[in-house]
């Protein structure tokens, strides 16, 4: 495995790879979910490139950029065990130089909803760094987890609109045995918070059960009613939880729907103590 830290080193290393290249961009603090992404990338390619870069442009002024976990030594060991050929570990000055003059922006209809409503500019920062990384790595395919489903949707539109020759491969959310979605932020949870946090997934499963009931009983149930039930379950089981959103939308467009229909997906963002956790689940289709 080759570790590179500059764009010039990456270009040289990339030129040495013959065959298809799969790419997994990460912000480090790697866990089993990232390993699953790497495994998926290797299935679709001859070589694996991983980037580890905590991207400052996707953090707001009051968010946890400075506190975001940096575990470089452990991350590199996991990448090597997963069979990565190249790991790209740039500094912010390598990615953005003196600061970008040209910026990528995402339509507010997509970037201003769900997580974007709470994190202005976040998805512009995501799109900007992914566009740069795609240009540097020149992958044939790239894997993104479904846990960050809005991000996955933004990346799909980025590739479509800017004509990147990159196949986007979605990878199912990896969960703990109790249903909690794996996240680098889970390490911030206290023992009591960690015990309570799987209630988010249970609330999503409740919505899935309601969707199945609707399908079998052939009834029309307003989305708002099911959303209220999900929020109530979270507030009952997670003391002091603050729900940023709990919404049901179309899984392809992220547009709101009045009734649960084919291809509906439930989305949740919940603050458990000081930690913001996100999750989602396809309800049908």
C-alpha cells in the first residue's frame, strides 16, 4: 500500500495503476462501515484508492470540525488490511490551495432540505471536495454509504450534471446488532446515550411496518400521521432527545409526499445529548 500526501504524488501513483480503479472518499476515523465500502469498491474494480481528508468546507461555524476524530495510524492499518493500493492523505492547503475561486453549488431544492436545512452550505462543501477528488483520483467507480442518503443523492446529481465518467455505487448502511447505524460520531455517546440511541432505528422500522400495513390493507394513510408516530417513539425512548427532522420523502428525488407510496423513504436526524445522529430507511419499493 502506498500513502501519498500531495496531488503530484497522487497523480504519479495513479498513473501506475492498470485496470479499473474504485474509490472510497472518507474523513477518517474509519470503522466497519468504511470497510464495507472498501470491500464493495474492490468488487467493482482492479485497484482501490482511499482518501482520508476532514473537509473544512462542509462544516458550519458552530460544528465539530476541530473536534472531529483524527486517527491516522489506525486508519492506515485498516486501509492496508482492506487491500487499498493507494491512500491519499492531503492537507487542506493541498486540496484548496489559497482558497477556491470557482465553487460548486447545489440547488437549494436538494441542498436546503433535511440535513441541509440545519447545515447551510454543507452540501456545497461536499460537492466541492468530491469534484476535486474525482479530478485527482480519476476513478472508474466510487462507493458511498446509504446512511448519508442525502449526500449520496447530491453526489449522483453532481456526476450526472457535470458529466463525470464515474459509476456511483451505493452501499447499504452497516449497523450494530441493536440497529444503531455505524458512525464516527457514535464514539461521542455516553453509555446511557448509546443504550438509548437505537430507538432511532426502531422508529424507522415502525414506519416501514406502517408502509407494509398500508400496502396489504390498501388504505391511504397521510405521511404526517406516520411521521408523528415515529417522532413520538424517539422522544419516548431517548430522554432529552432533540429531533432536527423526521420526515418521509421519495427515495429518488427527496421530494415530500402526502401519502406513503412506492419508493418512500423515512429520514431522521436526532441530537442525542451533544451528538447529532442521522439514519434513514427505505419503506417500500
